[in-house]
C-alpha cells in the first residue's frame, strides 16, 4: 500500500513537472521582441512618440530616427500616440517589424523644433523658441534666407540691405552690447560665421530662433545674442523626386529723393553767393539767367537702374526605411539697382543618412558655395551732390568733371565715371560640412559623434585705372589684391538617454563635449603704375609695391549637459549647463560656466480643469539662464601686442620692435542673465493659438575701450577692452496664429508684435562713450548711462531767427556769424552761450516696436499671401541732409530747400542760403533726426497650382506658377531713400532696399 502511494505521488509529481515545463515552453513561445519605425505621412521620423502595450504598463518612446523596440506577447496590441497626430492601435500577432504612419490631427497640429544638440516637441518647450518652416518663406524674391525671415518671428529684428551680396543683421531681444550683437548661427549642427547669403533658400527645411537664456545656454559663451539654427533638407521615404524651382524678377529703388534741377540750383547758388557778401566770391557767368538752363542732369537717374534678378534650383531626393538622400544645385544671379554692382552665387547641397545596422547610422551634410561680388566706386551721396548743370560726358565722350573755381563748380568727382571705370571684386568659396555616426548602445541610449569643417576662402581685387578728369586727375593706376583663408574644425560628442517610466514619467538626458578651432590667414599686396592698364597684374606694376599679411587663431573647448523631464505632459522641467574654455582669455579667466533652468505647467492637463473648446490648452512657462559673449575682444587681448617699425639713428635705418596695444590679463566674458516668463494658449478648439513672453535681459561685464594715456608708451587709438559696462533690455512679445476659415476656402492669419526697451545701466564710471564713424568731423552717437546704446547726441533746434532783434536778444551762437534766417539752438545750460555743453540726447536708433501680420488665403487651385511688416519708436539720423540741405556749399540740394528762409516770416524750419555756413547751421542737431517708423507691404504672392489632370499629362506630379512682389509699398514719414537703414540708424550714402517683382514656377517630376 505504501509503495502504491509512493508511485502515485511520484506519478503526480512527474505530471505536474511536465505541465510546468510545457507552460514555460508555451510562455516562451508567446514572448517576442518587436521593432518598428514611426513616421508622418511625408515619411519624416516622429521623435518621442509613445508606444504602450495595451492593458499593461510596458512602454517606450521612439528615438531620434522614429524607431523603437519592445518585448511583447505574441498577441499584444500596441497603442501609438503623439501630440498633434491621431492615435493608432496596432496588433502584433504574427509581426516582428512594424512600419507605422501616423496621420496628422488637423485640430492639434504640433511640430518638432530644433534646439541645441537635439530636437523637441514644440509642446514640450519650456523656453522661448520661434520656428519658421520652409513653407512660410518659400517663393520670396530675395537674395538670401535672412531677408525672407524678416518679421516672421517675434522679438527678432532683421535689417536687410539692398546691396547685392550683403548679409542681413539680426537683433534678438534688443542690443545687448556695444560690441558684436549678432546671434550665433548654427547650420546643420555646425556653429559658423558663414553669411546666410551663401545658402540657397530652396535647400532650407526650417529655421529655429532660440531667444531666451534657458534655450541658448546650451551654447554657453556664444549664446548671449540668441541663436539662429538652420536645418537643410533631407530626403523622405518614397520614390526619387526631381524638383525644379525657377524665378525671374526685376528690381528698382523703392523711393528716390527729389533733387533740384539745373535752373533751381543756379537760382539757389546765386542766392548763396549774394548772401555771403564777399567780393572775392562772385556768381557764375552762366548762372546769370537760371531759367535758360532747363532741367540739366539727374545724377540719381544716371546712377540707378532697373535691374534683373534670377534664381534657379534643381534637386533630387528620396529614400527608404534605411537611407535617404537630398542633392541640389542652384544658380542665383542679381544685378544691383546701382550701376555696375552685381552678385552671382553657385550652390551645391548634398545630405544623406544610412542606417547600415539596426544599431548604427551614418550621415552627412555638405554645403558648397561660390560667389562673386562686383562693384565700382559708387557713392549715393556723390550722385545727390553732383551739380545738375554738369553733363555726364564731355563732347569728346570722356567723363566730365567740375570746373574752377571750386566755390562755383564744386569738387565732386564724376560719380558715374567712378562707378563705371573702377573695378572692385570679391570672390568667395565656402565649404560647410559635417559627417556623423550614431550608435544605439541600448534601446534608450544613443551615442553620437560629429565632425565638422567650415572653410572659407575669399579673394579681393580692386583696380583703379588712371584718368584725367576734373577736378583732380588720377595720373597713376593702382591695383590691390588680398587673399583670405579661414579654416574651422569641429568635433562634437554626445550621449543621449531617453526613457519612459510607468507611462507618465518621460526623461531625456544629454551629456557631451564640443571642441572647435579656427585658423585665419591673410596676405595682401599692391602696386601702382602700369605700362598699359590692360596689363594690370601685380608683377607688372612699376612703382610703390607693398606687401602685407597676418595670421591669428582661436579655440574653444566645451562640456555640456541637459536634462528634460516630462510628467504626464503636465509638468515640464529643463535644466542645462555648459562649461566653456576659450583661448581668448588668460588661464585665470579662461573657463566660464553657463547654467539655465526652466519649467512649464500645462494647466489644461489637470484633472480639475474643465476642458472646453473656448480654452483648450494652457501652458505657463518660466525660466532663468546665463550666457556669455566673447566677440568683443581680440584673440590675444591678454598679451602685449607688438609692432615692427623703423627709425633712423645716426643716419642709419634701424628695424625695431615695440609694444603697441596694452595687455589686459583680467579681461573676461561678457555675461547676460535673463529671466523669461510666458504663457501659451489655444482658443476656440485650437483655431487660435496665442503665445506671450515677457523678459528682462541684463548684460554685465560689457567690454568697453579702455582710456590709455599716450605717456604709457602704448597706443591711445588701438586700446584694450575692459569689463566696465552694464546694459538692460526688457520687453514683451505676442504671437497670434489663427485659422479663420477652413474648407474649400481657407484663410489663416499670423500676427506678432514685440516691445523692447534698451538702457545702459552703467558705462565706464559714467564717462560717455562716443561710438561710430565721424560725420562732418564729429561723432553723432553716444552710449552712456540712462539712455539706449548708440543714442544720437547733438543740439536742439528752436526755430529760425526772423530778424536782428531776435538775434541780439538770444544767447551767443557764433560771434559775428549769426544773422536773421539762421537756426536758433537751445541754450540748455542757460549760460548765454551756445557751445558743446548744450548738446543732449536727440534720438534713439533702435526700434521699440516691431510687428508683422501675414494673411494666407487659398481657394481651390489659387493661393494668395499678403505680408505686412514694420517698426516703430526709432529715429534715423539722415546725414545726407547735412550736405544736401546745407545751402552753403556748391553741391546739389533736395527740393525741400525751395521752402528755405528768404525773409521774415517765410520759414521757421529751413534756414537761409549762405555760402560757408557762418552760423554752423549744419552742426549735429535734431534738424536731421527723422521718424524711422514704417509699415511695409513686405510681400504679396499670388499662386496657381495646375490640376493633376493637366500636370500629369506633362509628366509632372505637381506644378505651381506664381507672381510675387517684395517691398511693394512703404508707408513712412522718412524723407530718404528707404527707412530701413543699417543698425546704427545713420543714413549716409546707404545702398537702398529695392522693390522686386518676380515670376516663378515650382515643379516636381
């Protein structure tokens, strides 16, 4: 009986063991690893999509390539979700590799934005970042992408130039320093100083502008002025696509000042000489009857022209699950609206990515460009000043010149001759490239290494032939040539960890290092006098040979870290730190640490929030960060700079080496500390999206020129920079995007407005710093405490003296020189004498307000875009008027002088005409300050897309034709060519912005 029981027990144990082994076998057979790729409908990888095994807590997120892997049961169902897309449930039965295409949710579209060393969902941002897509800026008839960005982002002022080949200037959240205020430019992950005009707009996928310190701190010592990140296009999954973009346009000046004709100028000149009342100065004989002279020469019409602009790009792109490619070639050719100015550019772009193993990916971005800029020695102000009584050519066909004496005929060299015969040319060659490898160490851990180069080579050649024009002949030809080479190397290494815990906790950690080094070389030479001007080469020069050259370098080594934490898409935290070491500083000050912290709360995701279509999403943001700026100092500021020279001792020349620039071993970074607070709102079922940001941006340790006495033995002109200034910018930015109508007729509106107040808090112990070039032998801009950087400084006018009694009763201006008809200047210190102590602040060159509004309308095959942009609260110092409204020299004047003072009561703003200006009416004063505000119809584009039935017959997948006008209309009170002058706010012979009408076609095969 016992044996039977034992056998029965043993039998049961065996059966139980077999059942357990079979269950384990079945369980093992039911487990598998599944991999997948998540993309949008255009084939773009979706980063950070949530992948959850339905009914469990097992989850992961897609990586930077949109890929994921997960251990699941054979019959599991995956739930795939991402903000801005419709969620999907995907069964895994019988599958191990998934390709998932998420469809956009039209109600809650959200995009990926590029941040430093990575990308983020826009909804996860805690800082202030503006994103501009290629769709927003396409088809604009402009020379470079910088001009197309103008007005597209709040808090970003972009100043363009009409001169072919010139780059734009950026000001992000005001002017932070008296030194270089340009933002850091990053193109395809490579920080660069390559100008934006070297890029082909058709190759650009997106532009992201990092504005607050929590976003820019990842770039540390170079992020103080903001960061502009440009990402070029890459191929998308699908069959290869050939794309053609062609654009042809005509350009002209937006406005032209009206100058006196020959008859009017002769009358004015006679009056100038008469009022001067000097027997040594007589009227020109041919001015005896001004009416007989007619209109004469319009020199502005001779200098300006209608110019042609052309732009052509051909590209080929495509890809599959494992690789993609994009290659393009472009030609841009622009004539300038000023005679003999032009710009031509050739570009090649090649981008590719290849996933050679599930854990390994290689890629590259290569941008090649070659451009040529040509111009003569043009001068807009000389064309305004040349006398209308002088022809362009003499009777023998040679260029004319003013006669003698100079007080009758002037001394302005023929501006058409200088613009035509003198040849100034710059040729540039740019190579911007990177190659990278990504190694997926684990599903949630990726290492990336990137090597980049930024090579720039440019050559200048200026040839000035000899001539025999009046007033001063040029008896010898001259040639100057210059060769420049700038080579920058970059090596970045980053390790990224991405993980999701219990479905709601999302963590993204990045650590890394960056090393960048630059070497710059320059060589120059010049000669004069050739046997024949047709043989103008350096080795053929006969006299005055010179040679010069220089070399310098810099390096920066950095360590970076960033943590992004997201809890249930409700609480968002970002912390960043970068430590930079720069060769520009001494060992004691070489390293700087730049931290930032920001947080956001999506109030609308709280359980207590009653979701409704009126306010569907609310996000509140706040952040603080510190960034640096090192662009204001020399590469060797902490060294003594030496100079070679030659002195004669006892009649013998002796070479010497002597100190020139005093060293500053204590020089350190400029530091910007910035607070930012903002709110993002989605209203009316996300038909309206509102973003509001407010900020305070404090610059400390600003680098200013040191005052060096000549008695030190060092130069008092080339002086070191010291950390002795503080500047504050504070402002608010508002961006509104709305979907006004949808359906067959669609209408979208984008609006932004920004306010910024700039103020110098302290400056070099309160000593005002005059900045900028001398104008009429003195400076007109100053930076000092309590006022904006670069404020205009001068006298304040107080009307016109109408009679001698008013002159006698007023403060003394110029003893013996002031008379009725002269300008009366305010005696601000009430001491009875008008002198330099009566100058004050008379204007602000920086706009307080920038704004824009864009309306896009589409109906069936037609689309229309109308974009308005403007600025307000800034002043322009119209320095052209110093001479062209002086009525005191033999130069032509604007027609405004027709309203000059000619007797008591005739004018209270324009003075009398008198040779030599005895009262100094043209001294720097608010007489030449003008309101720089403007509202411009920046662009209007009308397009038509061919129906598929027609385009396919022509073997086209799509074809769109359009007509576009840039700078169509400008509303302004400014009297000059155009209110968009350079960042200094001084208009002196500025190359004006042009109006462009263009026709174009975009086609895909």
